[in-house]
């Protein structure tokens, strides 16, 4: 028997219906379509008016089960990357298993901000590679509108809501996840953080009054770290796996800013037609960006394609995963 690798065997997404475009945002805060488009590449984002992260995840999972012809009772584990869990506890994964009817599965949440899906994918893959499990679902979901301050023009133009989910199954043809490089640096916590609501600053009238339950970001600082680290880690995973630019079929970059994506692609020597980009339509959905890219581009992917996923986010957290796509749609 060959070595077991963990392969993605299906992908599905869920996006709320409501479209918040740059024009509407310009009536809420002092901004413009021109500023947002040139600085970030975003035109519109989706907003979930009712419901929680678990509702998006449950919808994405139900569609995924249908697409992959999977009996809900056969799912072993659900790993959910999110920084907008339904509650502090129980975990969103726990709620999702109930809402999606995954009676035999257990799960947990992974808090790694924009790298939530990467961390979760690497973690979920371990359970397949050891031979312990046959079906693991990995979700990246965030309802960013629940922690965004719509009086703060520096953050509210960037983020949106959305969810993507993938099925992981054992593969003996050498397809699936080949390698990962994951990093974190907690000294970055001051630059991108939701200051209150945790054990450091529990909710009080004062934390609410001071708007501390919203995302705070020092954009310029985060930008500097993101450009360097996302490019570095993507180059590192290519080197480690002897991948030349021509060997890489697709880059799946975290969708935070078109300029960061371009810098990463340049460093890897990739032309723009090999880079998945959907930031224009959804903005930054945090843990949702990578699986939503895979979902949008699924029909263009071919069995054996070399794919590098790469992200940078709050924490700081960052990393890259190299995988071989396992199926033709
Ligand atoms: O996904 C998690 C990781 N996050 C990231 O990767 C985000 C990284 N950072 C960025 O993408 C960029 O820094 C931003 C898009 C957040 C901001 O772009 P920037 O080019 O770094 O702008 P800036 O923060 O330096 O602001 C430039 C100017 C400022 O005005 P002054 O001080 O030059 O007069 C801001 O007040 O733009 C102003 N500004 C805005 N103007 C119109 C900031 N936000 C807005 C806005 N509309 N929405």
C-alpha cells in the first residue's frame, strides 16, 4: 500500500445574498469607489443580515455532501477556521455538526484569522494521513460584518462575509496535500486585533462605549508585514519542493489587497492568469477567502495541477500549502 495523502475531493461555498457595493458604502462613511478600488481592488462584498457563521457553514457543508455524494453519517471530523464564532463556546464546529446533521462527527474551531483555512486544512489533513479517518470536512467561514465598525472607513470597506468548505479523503496516487509551511508571530497582535470580548478585556459598558468589540487595524504596518511574509513563505514552499515558476499551475492567495497578491505572484514568477482572484466581488472574507477561490475556479482545475495556497493575517499568522489537485470537475 502506498503512502496515504489527504486530497481535496470536493469544494463548495456559501455567500449571503445582500450585496454592499462601494457606492452604498460611500453613503455610510467618507470614502469613494475610486479610493477603495485603487487601494484594494474591491468593488463589493456580501453581508449576512440574519444568522451566524454556523448557518453559512451548514449551508456550504450540505451542498458539499450533495456534490460529493457523501452520507452525513460518514463524516468523521469537521475543522472550522473562524474568528467570528457563533459563541465563545460551544465551538462553531459543534453547532455546525448539529445543523448539518453530522451525527457521527466531532470537531473544533481554529482561530488564526486570515490563515484560519490554511491552519485548518493542514490540521485536518493529519487525521487522513495517519489513516485514522476517511472523511474530514475543512471549513473557512467568517461573518466579518459582526465585528466591523461601520463608522471606521479604514476597515469597513475591506471586509465581507462568506464561507467555503472542502472534503478531505485519503488518496494513494500521490495527489492532495504535499507540504505546508505555517508560521505565527504573536507580537503582531497590536496591529490587527479585536481588543475586547476575551479574557483580557471582558465586555463592560466601557468597552462597548469605546468601540473595543470591533476590528482595529493599522493598515500600513499590516501591509508591510503581509507583502514580505506572504511572498517569502510562498517562495520557500516552492524551493522546498523543487518547484520552478513553470511547475506551478495556480496560486490561491488570501484576498486582502490586490497589491499584496501581485507582490506574491511576482516573487513566485507567476503570470496573472495563474492567480485566483475574486476580491473584487467579495472583499476580504478572512478565513473564507481561500476556499471561496477554489470554489469559484473549480471548473478550471485539472487532476494533477500544482497549487500553492498562501495567506497572511491577524496574529500575525501566515503560511503556504502546496497540493496537487485530485480530480477533474
Ligand atoms: O487580511 C488581514 C490582513 N490585512 C491586510 O493584509 C491589510 C493590509 N493593509 C492594506 O491593505 C492597506 O494598508 C489598506 C487598504 C488597509 C489601506 O491602504 P493604504 O494605501 O495603506 O492607505 P493608508 O492607511 O496609508 O491611508 C492613506 C489615506 C489616509 O489619509 P491621509 O492620512 O493620507 O490624509 C487615510 O485616512 O487614505 C485615507 N483613507 C481613506 N480614504 C478614503 C483610509 N481609508 C480610507 C477610505 N476611503 N476607506
